[in-house]
C-alpha cells in the first residue's frame, strides 16, 4: 500500500476493521466504562475542536447527518426524549435566554416560524394559548393536555354541553372560571360552542354539568 495513497489506506483500514470486528467488540464490552470515561475526558479537553469538526461535517453532508439522526431517534426515542427533558430541566434559564436573544436578533424569522407552526399545528397552537391564558390567570392547576382535551370532546360526542349542538370548533369552558380561581385541568373543563361560552362568561354554568372525572 503506497504511503501517500489515501483511498488505498482507507480501504485497508475498512478491511482491517471488518476482519477484527469480533475482537474489537469483545474489547469494548470488557472495557466499556474505561472507554467512556476516556472519551468524556478527551471531549472535555478538546470541546472546541470537536464542535468545529462537527460543524464542518454537518455543512458537508447535511442530508446524510439528518437521515442518520432520524434513524437513531426512531430506534431510541424514549432515551432521546428523557435526555432532552433532563437537559432542559438543568439548563432552563440558559435555554430561555438563548431563545430570547435569537428572537430579538431575528424578529422576522421568528414571526414567520410562529405563523407557519400555528398554521400546521392548529390544535397545539390553541392548547398553548389556553395554557398561557391559565398561567396569566394564576390557575392553581394548569395541566390539561391535548390528549385529555380530545378525550373530553369524544366523551361528549363533540357536542356543546349547554345547547347540545355538534361542532368541530368547540371551545374549552371552565366550570369554575379562571378569573375566580378555577383550574385549567381535566375535572374543570367541558366543551362548549363559542356562543354558549360567550353567554356564560365568568358566571356559573348555564345548566348543571358533570365534568369528566378519571
């Protein structure tokens, strides 16, 4: 193999790795903790170099990197979600500050992204607005999920609890209004059409209703 032939060298290394694959796997299994500890230590000492190489690789092979990431997430979704949630909890303030800085520096891109997201995810967008409204009202409990809201509508057969009319654009009516200390939670929300919800406002329910209890 010529010393200055990179293609021949890569082919030789690939062949060597395939030939000695069982031995390499056995060694890794026997020294897993030691290898992981060394890798973390090396990364901590060469973080900038690793990040620079990663950026170059992503720029050169975006489709390949994206496909590999999707394949990995498909087979490790629970681990990825748990890791992302743990990272978010540990770095909540840092991530919030980064988001605010990006939005301040890129207002037009941020507005365009929000408009596109709201258009493509109407149900999630309405749920986010309702949670924000409950948060601003200092609701004691604010844990109603999209799945629970879907369950409530299906339980009432997509009908308004007050007038009985069927509708695909039902609103969330709080039996105890948020302005009077009500919670944004499963046991305090029933489906209502916009007309009935507007009539009720922050008063008692128009007729006695039984919320969905689990």
